[in-house]
């Protein structure tokens, strides 16, 4: 039987990933539109890259008042800092552990 690796979610209020680190993120209530379907699908876990001080280095052109940090997604899946409640490091790939 394969071993099970225990991974713990880290609250953003307690610790943040390193700037530029790609991590699994938990987004409570996050849903997406799927092409060709009218309903949304819940996607609570997504891979995002942490961008420390993003809005200090790149002031908002919209005037939106938000936290100074940001989460960069793949494609158009960027998220504002306050949307992510927890994160964890990505697991190692097969045969690398």
C-alpha cells in the first residue's frame, strides 16, 4: 500500500508563501463558468503564484482599494489577496520524494 503524505493547509493570516512561489490555494465559495454550460462549478482549490507587494509595485489602474499582495493565476485566474484563506506547498512529483 502506498504511503500517504499528510499535507496541512496554512492560514494566510499566520504565514505567507515566498514571493513568486506557486502553491495550492483554498478559495472559499470560488466558482467558475464552464464553456457551454449555464451553471457554475465550485473550484475551491487552484494553483496560484504569490505576488508580494504587487499593488505597491503595480498601482491599481482601477482605483480599487485592496491588500498590497496579490495571487497570480494561470490564464485569467488571478485572485485578489483577500479571496484566498489558506495555502499549501505543491507536492513533489512522482519519484522525486
